[in-house]
C-alpha cells in the first residue's frame, strides 16, 4: 500500500504504516489524551529556528518569535531557551511571556491598537521596543512615558507598499492596509519622534504580510526600508536597529517558499552591499518556526455518503482549526493508520452547526468510522485562534521530543468554560 505524502516537516512521517511525530505514533497519543489533539515536534521547532540562526551567526541579531502564531507556554519556553525574544501584540501576550519565565527585555510590542494600560505595563516591565503603527499612537505613548518619567524606545513600522503576493487577509504592507505609517509620512514622523521628551528612537521596522513564498517582495521591502533609513539619518536621527518583520511561508500543499537560511543569506548580502551590515538586525517570524511542526489528530465520527457529496464528519471543527473557514486555507489531511481499500472523495467537516465548518474539500481517503486523521501543518494559527464556539472546549496539546511526549495543555473542561459566567438572577444585582 502506498502511503500519502506528508508535506512540511520531516519529523512527521510514517514508520511501520503508522503516522508518527518524531518516534511517537500519533495513535498512541490519541488513545492516551483523546481527540482532537494537537501534537508538536520539539525537534522540528528547533530545526526551523536553527535555519534562521545559521545565516545570522556572528552578527548583531535577534529573533523575536511572533507568538500570535502559537502562544502556548511550553512553546514559548522552548523558544526562549533556544535564544528567542518575543514579538507581542497585546498585554495578554506580554503576561504570557512573563509567565513563561522569559525576561520582558526580550519583548517588542507590535499592533495598531495598544491601549494606555498596555503601554504603561510594558514600560514598567522594561520591554525592548514599541513598534509604532500611527502618528496618534506615538503621541499617546509619549504622554504615557512622560507621566512615568521615562522614555519609551520606539521603532516606527513603515508600510513599504510592497505586494507580498499572498491572501488579502494576511497581506499587511500595502497602502490599503491598516498597518504601519505611510512611506511618505515616515521621515516627518521620525522628526516628531526625535523631538518628543518621552520617546527614544531606536529602530525602524516593516512587516509586509504572511505566508509569503517568494523572495522578491522581501528584497523590494528591504530596499525601500534602507532608502528610508538613509533619508532619516540625513536628518541627524540615528537608526540603531532594522526589524524586517516575519511572514515567511511554509509548505501546506506543495508550496515551495525559500528556506529561511537561503532567503536570509540573500537578504544579508544586500544589506552588506548597501553598507548596513553592521546594524542590529531583528526578525519576527511566527508561522515558519512552528507551522510545519504541528498536527491536529481527529477521529472520524460518522461517514455520510450522499448523492452529491460524501461527508466525513470528524471530531475537530472550525473552532479548533479556523483557517479553512476563515481563509479557505488548505491543510493536508492524512490517515494516522492508513487502511487498504478503495478511496472515496470526502468532504471532511466538523460537528459545528455551520456549512462553513469544513476542514478539507474533496479529499481522497479510504475510511471507516473510528479512524484517526491528521490535519497537517497545524502548528501555527490553529490553537492560538481556537475558540469555544458551540461551547466546545479547546483541544489538548502534546509536545514530543524523540521518544518522549509531554502533555503541555490539558483539554479544556466545561467548568473552565463556565468559570467567568454569572447566573442571570445575580448578574444584574
Ligand atoms: N510581525 C507582525 C507585525 C505580524 O503582524 C505578524 C503576523 C508576524 C510578525 C508574523 O508573521 P508570520 O511569520 O507568522 O507570517 N492568522 C493568519 C496569519 C496572520 C498573521 C498576522 N501577522 C493565518 O492563519 O494565516
């Protein structure tokens, strides 16, 4: 029997007809922890990080993991121990970094809507940098910092107006996006920042989108950013660090993004050629560190063959894996223990009461109810985007290394879900 191809990390593969993460069969983990279950390979995460670290060795550089991709504490701890700082977008993410035991001094704070309270807390804890996304935000941060008798280190997020050639919902560096400060306003905004008593100009940053699979948008964005650095420094304002954001894509369905080390070797050559090779470099990768390192294991509940479509109803749903419903995203779906027999074409769907609750269209699979399926490339933007829709508890998570596995998040119980709710009779009194 030929086995399905498994895109992504080599750490997720068939051994003796069993889909394994590292050496651990997923069927064993499903038996022990139930389904739906997210399983991550620690080795795959470390290898993905190493691909960024290799070309940066010997340079002033730091990787700030964009933790929105997967903010589970154990994942943060693993990446902190491996030398990462964190790119955060909320006060909640800041508290997660602290709970993971990582220092606030390794945090940079992105996002278009930081509140005063979030700014205050980040200043108290002493984060490395605020990535400023509007002129109005710069003024508010200045006021907060002055009220605390301190100066906030800032980098201004520039919108370079480069098309990353990805899904419109995850493209962020075009003029029509809500992110960053327009290219034309950048120098003036730096002039203002340099005059403000509560602001210390530290760097410049850009982030053009996500799931980028080509080199050209990165090379263009770097050129545009460096042109701006020259213009800003001509005004006597020094830019100490250059932050190029994240966005590198992964293999969902035979996608072939450049490898991080290949891409960065290219980009560093450009940086050196333009005379900026000695600046502190900062990167904010999310998906490319964790995406291909994870799978979601789900059980087939019911098979419902029909005249027009055959439905395979599984116990994972859009609340666990929101990417197909939100972005029409493709995730490969493969059997955990492939069975011989005829394949049929299935619509793989969840139990949530919405027609949009699908995980995969037209998948050729040989199935019986009770089988386990693995939804691949599920390490990024799945658990971190999971919800309780239909009052479904969020899934459990397991981290695997070699032959070892560890539960890193218990399955959410109904008591967990009800904890903050008050009965109607008392709520209003
Ligand atoms: N830095 C900033 C400022 C960002 O906004 C993002 C992602 C990143 C870094 C990390 O990008 P990455 O390396 O992960 O591509 N939920 C969507 C993706 C949203 C990305 C938002 N920003 C999805 O599931 O495809």
